[in-house]
C-alpha cells in the first residue's frame, strides 16, 4: 500500500472541518495505512495547526514558506511535486483550492486524478473503488481507478464523518527546506470581500429560498409574497444570481452565504451539494419541487412534489387567511 | 488576442429528468435534450467580449462525435469565428486526462494566447482545464468570474468561499476555467444558427493531431465509470400527499410547529 497524505486546509490557525474528514476517507481506503497531514502556510499560526493535526494524524509535514502566506494552488502544486513520493495517494478537499490545485497536480505527478468522491468502497490491489455523483447529484456512479502510479483524490467536504479519535500521536516534521523552486506565473493581489446586501440572510430565522424552478424573473414576486406572509426573508440558489434576478448576498451555498435558520423552504431548488453546503444548524427543511428525483428530497424533512409556480400562490393565500 | 474555448455537448439537466437505463450501465439517453454545457456558454460569451475589446478571434473546440458539431455551430452563432471538431473512433471512452491530452495536441497546432474552459460539465469533475494547463505548462486559474485584459497578462478574479473573490495577475498564455455568472450570455436565435449553417468546421482525428488514439481513448483511461445507480434515499423527506388543499393544510401545521410562521 502506497503512503496516504491529506492536504489540510486551515484558516487563522484553525484547521477546517475537512481536515478530520479526510482522515476518515483515508482509513476507508486502507484501515492500516499511516496517514500524513500536509500543512502548508507561513509563520505564526502554522505550528498551532501542525500540533492540532499531530493529535490525529500519524505524521505531520510542516511546510513553511512566504509563498504560502496565502493559499496559492499554483505554488503549492510545484512544492508538492517536489516533496511527495511519486506513487502516493494524496487526499484534498474538493473546494475552491482543491479545484485549482489537484487536476494539474495529478498530471505533474503522473498519477491518477479522481474528482469529488462521496464515498470509498475500498482498495483492491491497485484498483481504488469509489463513488461519485453526476448530473448535479441526480445519479451516482461506481468508479474504479487504477492507482498503481499514485493518485490525487478530491474528497467532497461534509460527506465523511470527521475522525475525532485523536489516535494519531504523530511527529511534526519540517519539510520547508525541500520545496525547490516555487516561483509561479500567477500572482495573488488581494481578496475582495463580498458586499453586504439589503438583508443579512445569515441572521434570518426563516428563509424562503428560490431556485431555477421559478423559471422567469417576473415570478420572483410570488416568492416575496409568500415570504411576507410568513414573516420570512428571501434567499436563493446560484442560478438566480447568475441570471441577475436577485443580488449575490442572497445566495445560499459554498460560494455564497452560510445560513443557520430554524426553517428553510427550498422552492424549485434541486439541492446540489454546493447549495446545501451553505445550509447549517440542522434547520427544518421543506422542499417543493416538480422533479420527484431532485436530490433536495434526500435532505429535506418534508417534501411536496409540485410546480412552485402553482403551489406557492395557493400556499400564500392560505397563510394570509390564518 | 487569439482565444480557444473548449466546449462540450451535454444532456440539459434543467430540461430533463435523468433516469437510468434497464441495464444500469448508462442513463436513458433516447429522449434527452442536449445542449452546450452551461459553463461553456459563459466562457464563449466572455471570449467574444474580450475580442470585441482588444481584437483577435475566438475558436470553439470540442472532443466528440458528429453530433457535437451542433454545439460548435451554436457557439459560432453567438459570435465565435472558428469551430474545430476533434473526432476519432479511438477517442471514445476517454477519461478526463485523455480529453485534456487531445485538447493539448490541438492547442499545440494553433497559436492561442488564452484558453478557456467551463468550470465543470455534466460529470462534475472540474478537471480538464487544470490538466490541460499542466500539460502545456501554462499558468491556470479555476472558477474565474472576472477577466480584465492588460499588457501581456490578465487580471482575473476567482470565486471563493462566502462570495469573496481572490484577485490574481496571470501571465499569458494561460488557461482559465470559467464560472457561471461572469457575464450574461447572449441569446442565439434561429437566424443566427442559419447564418453559420454552411460554414465549414474542420475535423481533426488522432493522426492529424499527431497523437496515438490508444494512449488517450477508453483503453488508456485509468478512471472508469462502472455503472450508474440512483443514490440511496436514506430516510429522505416525508412526502406530503393528497389534494393541494390537504397538502397545504399539513404543511402549515408543520410550519407552525417548527416556528416557520410569524
């Protein structure tokens, strides 16, 4: 069995939730494997993250370089090619950094890339058996990958339980001297913070959230009518913002806002993992969708198979009558 | 600026319910409506807008069969000047790496300053752009949602967590994967499609590209999809049944109980 490594995403000295989820995924690939955490960054907070990871991982490789004061996939790729064993399995969270880093890294390491896995069935010789989803989560597939030359595996955040056993007791090894040339042709300039909107949906207790099922801009009005009747705020999924029907600060999802309401009404929203990644705090979820196979029905508490354009105005009327 | 945009013909999930065929080895494709991958459409629009500003031309390319030609024509109707179809029986079954290898060979035959892909397509892997950049040794940025042209380089924004945007300067030539919402893709009417109906679209096979089809097609694929299956529903939602009136009544009871009505 090749060595398994996990790329640790961290922010201000704290590892992201994905850090311990990757450990669970690694153990599903090989229960006995020694798993090494890769912690890249610069200065101050780095040791804190390394020590935190040492409790859970069998080893921690600390990579301290000014090039990583900001998580830059282009520079990280060059460094990882230089320090990782060629036939290793590297697990990376399938988020904004992993999508930037991993496909190219697999080419540079001449290893196999497996994207956005949601489960691991196991390792059979050199064949890694995993489960992925296609068509925005509507169907799943069993995928077999030949990893004889190693693999870079992007793991969907939030699907593996975090491994809280703290059974690592690993040593922190400083690999900062082995990076080689990490100069790149892409320069980080700044991070532009998201603008605040007219409502702060992160504070809302009840959200009426609208998706592609609303079909036309003019129909958005019916959603606001329902929200007003309920005393709720209106949020939305990505296609509504892409179409410029609602402003970006109303978007729920990994690339939008993270919300923690008590009740979340998903109207005409299919329920992609990027969208549901922004719904936290275990709210009561109501889904209305005309497609009975929409993934949203797997995570909702209560579902209604209906066209929101017909259902919502009727619901609004009844609520107004209360 | 010479821009190459990589596009893909995919089943339109907004128009179709995806179902699995009786053998479980594919989705039911007979009644599917196909169109250009949504992300790619934004990439083509962005390329056209850049060329409108700084000059040059836009070429759309796809790896596929004869049916893929229709998506090239659609994007040419939007305003892309050239189309290029990479097609060969030996390409069938290519995985992401195989597809990127075929595209890399096409890039090397041309002289492009900028290569755009959609951030992802129907299989959600989001892999071809990054692989292509690595094969070409070009800098790469994924999930790009703004592009500003500068002298010999670009200023680009990447969409990251929480609606924030990371800004980068990136040297040309480079590869960018484009996120939806970067622009508003123009409408393509029947008239536009007719205008480009007879424009010749060159086809390149493995030998034209100087690659060995057996190194990029299904036999070389290291990542293989074995089947399709419906995800287990788990507990799933309690589906409310009955007349609309009954459903609404039950739903209102739930909303009251859970604090959803104020």
